[in-house]
C-alpha cells in the first residue's frame, strides 16, 4: 500500500479513514497453483488460484488501489454505489490519467436494490464544426489526425455524466465526492503501473507542450514512489466541485479548453461545451440461460452485440464440450463473427440513424443468424455479411460497485487510446480524448490501420461515435443481483465481458477463475481467432485450424475485467483482473 495511505498525519482525516478501512478490508489471497482447474492449459500465465475478496456489505473493483479505497470510503460514510462510482471516476482521472478522465466520456449501467435498471450515455460528441471527411487528405486517404492532436477530440462527456448520475441517484453532497480526487491531484505516490505506462508513452507525450509539463515533470516520467503533483488539475476539479458542470462546460475551464483548441486545429467551441448533454437510455436487457443481462444501448454497441452472441451461443451445451475445447472456441468465434458483422453494419448513434435494436437483440433473429453455423467447418467471414472491422483502442477503464443496500453500478470510461489525443488542456491539467477515431473516418474503406466501419457511423456534427464499451449487470434466475462487470479492450470488450459471464453461468467458475481464464476473440474481420499467449492448448489450435479457422496468438493480453459476484448466501465476491493489476476490496 502506498505510504501516503499509511500516513498517520492528523491533517489528512479522509486518508486516516482510508487507513482504518484498509486494515479491515478483505482482499485477494493467493492459494497456490490451481493446475489449470479453470480448464486452461497449464502454461497459462494466470492459472495460479487467487481467492477473490469477500465481504458482507459492499464491494468495489477498479484498476487502481486508490480508486477502490476512495469508493469504499464514500460508502463507509453512508454514500451509495452511485456516489462511490462518481467519486471513484474523479479519483481515476487523477491516478489513472491514461484512461480515467474528465476529458473523455463513458457509459454507466445502474441497478437499484428494488431491481429497477437505468443506463446513462455520457459519450463524447463530434463538435458542430466536424465534417464527414475531415480526417482525409487531398487524395481521400485517412490521416493520423483522428488519433493524435487537437482535432481528434470529441466534446467531453464525463463531468456531465457523473453530475447527471449524482443528481438522480446520489445521496452524498457533490463537493464531498470531489475531495478525494482534489487531494490526490495535489500529490500522490506514483504506482508501478503509472510509472511504466508514462515511460512507454513518453515519446508521444513529448509532442504536446502542456502534456510534457503535466506528465513529464523535469522532462521525464516520474519514478515509482515519487510524489506526482497535478496543481492545474486540482484547480479544475475544484471548479467542478464548486460549480458542478458549470465548472467545466462554462467559465474558466471552458475558456481554457477553447484556448487550447485555438493553439492548433481543434474544433471544440464554447457552444459545443455548453450544449453537451448526457442522455438516460433504456438498457439493453436480454436473457441468457435463465439469467437476465442489462447492458449498454447504442451509441455503445456493447449490449446489442453481446445479446446476439449470447443468444446464438445459448443453442449449444458448452459444458459438454469443455471450456477451452475446440468446440467451445469454435462456437464462441462463429457467434462473435456474425454479431460483429451486424454491429459494424447496423449500429451507430440512434439520435442520427435508425438502429434495428429490437431485431438485433431478439431471440428469433439470433436463431436465424446462427442457423448456418457448422460444427465441422469455420464459415469464412466473406460469407457473413459485409466486410467490416471494428476499431481497436488502447486504454479504457471499468469500475464495478455494489453497496450495502444492494444497489449496483457498472461504469466504463475512456479517452479511447492510451492518454487519448495526447493533448493536455494548458492551465487545466487534463488530457483530451481522441474518440473521433471511433467514427468511420472513411466509411466502407479500410483506414490506414486496416479499420473499416459503416456509413451509419460516419462523422456528423453533434453525433456520438459508436463504442464497444459493455458495462453489464446480470441477475440470477430468481431476478436477484448476481454479477457486475465490464472491461476495457476496444473491440475485444464485448467478447471479454461475454466470456467472463459464460465462465460463471455455464462453467460455474468463481469470480477469480472466471476473470483469470484465458479469452479468445473474433470480430468478423480480420477473419481470425485471436487467443492470449498460453491460453489455448497447441492441440486445440491445430484442430481449430483443421476446421478452417485462422488462429493467431494475440500481442499482449485481452481486457481488464473488474467483477463482483453475489454468492448464494449474499456474500459479495470481488476480483480485479491481474492482466493490468487493480484491486477489489469490500467491507
Ligand atoms: O468506445 C470504444 O469502444 C473505444 N473507444 C474503447 C477504447 C478502449 O477500450 C481502449 N482500451 N483498452
């Protein structure tokens, strides 16, 4: 645990509370080798058994220990899961600047203790001056400008989303929820993850002077254990504390954002900022083997794509095949191939195009869509709908919270790529997203990264770009809260979340096994199954190839799931994915 948290300084009452809380928490515990009991090959990196955190009242899982502690502290003080999720989001904007943010956007799925569900879209929007071909060069070829620099930024949604969620469901006063983040922005001890992530990103961060100043103090990434101070961010968060969304979308912060835009080719104006609204949307809800899943509706593709995958997979008895067997991987890949083909063709911002959501999430459609799956041969993607591909991002983060009343929140937020556009708003201390790259910058054609998306997801002023974020809450067969989860991972988010659910529902894994188990991914095009290194037996890879699949080992791991499972006796069992390293804890 960082020294700062261990500090006994009497000037830090909130942190003292954290010390007391941390010492009473039940965290994860290593149990020795599990010998591949999750059905994974023994070579699998995460096969060592780790007991989940268990608690009777409340649980938080995030990618950062300080984020988890902040959430627990808020709930200890009487806040509910929404209060905790809001406070955690602001803390992650400080301690996890590669993904946690106030300059990006996200989605939140909420299930109250009475079973009512809600979902909030606070995705970024294209600025009013955005145009369909704005990222193409003179010859019509895509450029890097959708990814890097001022023009890559969509109008941020995070502050408005967190405010909206708090307005509707929060119980703790807004300023109190901002305090932990403001305090940490004044200085916190750099974790190993942040130090190594800043070091990896250093060369691209150096390109933008305010980013250099903010994140490379003295010209280099801060060392592990150094105290990292973000005074401009502390001031911005203080304005948000004092003025709510007015502290971001109008006034000093808005002026600083617009000034930053004018330094280069940025498009965001005062009226883009003051016109931003978060939107409550009906969650996408569907059944999977008697469980009810609630997930995110468009402009995220997560819920609809997962609904189609799940309802195709439901036609197969996966346990009779084995979790990491040729047949199970084949079924998951064939279902995903079809669902992603539809995702790319059909889904986009529902406020701009008509989205066939009811059809794509219906059981009848899933049956028809999966009817041509053969168990003896892969279906080439060319025979499955249009040739489209989903964009892969680099850094996002998920937060899962359950409170003592039984309310639950699943929240996924992102800047899109690692450190977003790399542009920091000078004087305001936060990074802007590069979410504009989630639009089809050149519909129907592969861009320079080989990415192709449909016409419906073309850039239009004020439109939200299609997302794959899949914050999800699962109810058991009796309609009780069962599982809260989500993940980063760009286009792999949907398959990651669904396979984690399959591990619990179909294979009875505990929350730790289900998160640690190796994952596979298929997204229609490129026509290949990707697997995590060591995650499939060589014999399974060979037999998948015999079925006609192209099978490739992934570079790096897939996703970073934060999950909370409710056990039959009501115990909360939390687990934070070891792939990127986080912390689940409860009380
Ligand atoms: O909204 C989306 O789908 C992407 N912008 C998410 C990017 C992402 O997950 C990167 N994380 N690893």
